[in-house]
């Protein structure tokens, strides 16, 4: 496929009305479950979550989803409408931060290992260098580079069906480690850099994991 054409796909659904003919309407419970603030349930969920995914897009609608993770409770809650995600050292692409500067709307998915339900939060974000806030999220005396400040607009629990179908937490369903994709080999094949091997890329990755987490 070339360009941005979706003509490859047939029998596409073009309107919400057509979509609803197949899905029907959500139940009263689903319609009513959304709140616009951080209550004690949401606060407890965030406190127990060591991992989240954040979705962003630029002004042209080009989207990105990126993971964030640390010890449980790494997200710093300020009040019932605001929290901050620490931005630790990464690969310097800063896709998420660039998108937030261009378009503040974000969507987040919080995950707790072993729990199949997830927490979804939608809202607006900014990139902050507020040292007072960053100090609250320091690790080993090292402050985050930035903080992603989020103003909550929607909070709601997402059901467990995707996790049940995927058996994500069922260790017996996991592939043998030797059969898993190799990040180093993928990077080598995709980047095609001269004087580089999959092995030295693996060494670079391991060094960054050992010495550059914070």
C-alpha cells in the first residue's frame, strides 16, 4: 500500500449510526460509570499501578502510544483533578512530550499486574519543570527530567475481556523466552547502520537498562 489510502479495506463502516446497528447501545451501567475527578477508588488504583500507557497526537492527528513504568505509586497525585507522571531518561525521541506541546489531549491506561480490569483516564496534559513537584518523584537522589502534568476530564474502569481473551497474566500461556522477538536483532535489521551488529546493539541496550534508568 502506498500513501494514506484505506481503499485496501472493503465494506468499511463510515458513520456512528451504521456502527450502532451492529453494536447496539451501551448499558446504563456503562453510560453512568464515568466520573470527572480522582476519587478514593481512582487514587487507590493509581497508587497500586506500576505501569501505564499514554496516548497522544499532534496537530495533524498523527497518534502515538508510549509506556511509562516505575515502582507502584510512581504517579504523583496533587488533588482530585491533577496528577504528574515523572519523565525519566529515554531514547530522546520525546514523541509524547512533543505531541503534548502541540496538542494537550491525552488518554491513559493504568495497569496493575494480576488485575484484569484497567483504569482509563482522559484529559489535558502539559510538560512541567516545576522543581517542587519533580523533587517529590526523585529516585536515588535523581529528579525526573520533566513531569507530565495531567488535568483529569474522565475516569472509568475498563472491563477485563481483553485480558481474559489474551490470557495476559496466565504464565502458562507465555512463549518460551528463547522464542521471543529479539529487540537487538529488530533494531539491527530496521536501522541498517554501518559498522553495527546485533550483538553490540544488545550490549548498548543492556548498558542503558543497567545504568540509565534514572
